[in-house]
C-alpha cells in the first residue's frame, strides 16, 4: 500500500489510520488531511501550468514567426524610409543651394547693371555740363564780337573821314 | 537496425515523457515561479541528456533526475547573479494561488473554505522553511517519496532526512495551530 492509497483510505473515513508506521513521526488526522489537500492543490496547479506552458510555447512559436516576419517588414520599411528621407533631404538642400546661388548671381548682375547705369548717368551729366560750358563760352564770345561791331559802328558820321585817314596812315 | 545511440535516444525520450511533469511539479512547488520552474526543468533534462550515458541505473531514473533538479535549484539560488530575482520573484505567485486549485470534492462550501485556508497556511509555512527542509518536505508530502528515496535524491542520510522532515512538520503544525 503506497502513501497515496493510505491517504485515500483516510479521506474515505476508514479507521485504518496508521500514522505511526507511515510517517517518521505520528501525524494527527487533521494535519494529514491538510497535507493531502495541499498535495492535491499543488498537483492540480502544476498540471494546469504544465499544460498551459506547452500550449503557450506552441502559440508563442507561431507568434514568434509572425513577429519575426513583421519585424523584418518593419525594418525594411524603416531602412527604405530613412534612405529615401536622406535622398530627399539631400535633393532639397541641393535645390536650396542652387536657388541661393542663382539669387546671388542675379543680385550681382543687377548691382553691376545699376552701377553701369550710374556711371553712364554721371558721364552724361558731365558731357552735358561741358556742352553747357562751351555754349556759355561761345555765346560770350559772340556777344563780345557783336558788342565790338556795334561799338565800332557807333562812330559818328562826321568823324568818318578822320577815321579813314587813320587807316591810311597806318597808325 | 537501430544503433545504440538511437536506442539510447528513444529510452531518454521515454524518460522525459514519463518524468517531466513530476520534475516540473517539484520545481514549481519549490520555487512558486512558473517560468523559473519551466527553465529549471528544461535545464534538468538537458543535463540529464548530456549525462545519460553515464547513468548506471543504480537508483531509479526518477531519483537521478530529482537529484539533478535539486542541484540545479540549489545552484540557481546560490548564483549571485540571481540574487536580485530571489528577492523580487516577479513571476512568483502569491501564497494563496496554489490553494485556488484545491479540488472541491464532495465538500460543503464551508468545508471547502476551511480546507483552502488551511492549504494557504501550509503554503505559507513551506515558503518559510529552509531550502533543505522545504525540499525534503515537498519530496515527502507532495511527491510521496519514501525516506530512502529522498535520502538518495538529496544526498543525505535517512536520519538527517527525518530530522529535516520533523522540523518542517513542526513549522507547519505551528502555522496551522497559530491560526486556529
């Protein structure tokens, strides 16, 4: 009769309680019954966990395969995304640099044109001033000449013969 | 024609199928941690597989496997790297979880509640035992092993096993008596 059979007998309420022989020291019926309950509960718990852990392993291995595939897919998406983002950013920076260079070049061209226009305006102004000065000078000379001719024509008619004499003498 | 290695593999496979639930149960009741018990059970059978050729059959396969399991458990607790886990025991169940699995049988609700409470008290007392006392107690009252088998599995002599069992029972009695 093994330990379990003896406990079963005890559980059935049979009077063959033989704790002295069964145990190293006698066990009270209450304690014996409690230890039986403890063993039964541990057995039930262990059986449940043992079954569950095996089911969980099978389930987790399937889930692991899915997770692995999903992980790979996600990794690929992330890598592709980061690469394309890098390329896009590079292109954007290049376009910005080109636009900046073009804007700078245009600004330089405009400045050069403006400078040229200013120089032309200055030179035009200078030439106009020169012309004006020349015009003023020529008009002064004409005026003096007319004054001279006018003055010379104002010699009285009575003095005309004397004036001719002076010419004749060479004085 | 099957080779010696194939025969040994078949034998070992049969041993695993037969004894794995029992080894798991002992480790679970001792550690009260499902994940840890599963890991130690796997380690136990891995170690057994490596040393299967050196098993001479002087004791039963169960005793041999139980000895490996006890040593692995001892190593686990002694391992300093695991001290943190020993303190936290994140996956360890509450003391009353095992009692939730108590079969109702043909008891009244009141009897059932009383039995559950007493099982919880035993669980609490077992958790407070020293490692050796707990091992001896569980092998005797959960795994129903004879004292000679326990002595072989633990490497102790029968007198020492009796002494540990006696102290463990005293602790359980005190716990049950104190709560009445």
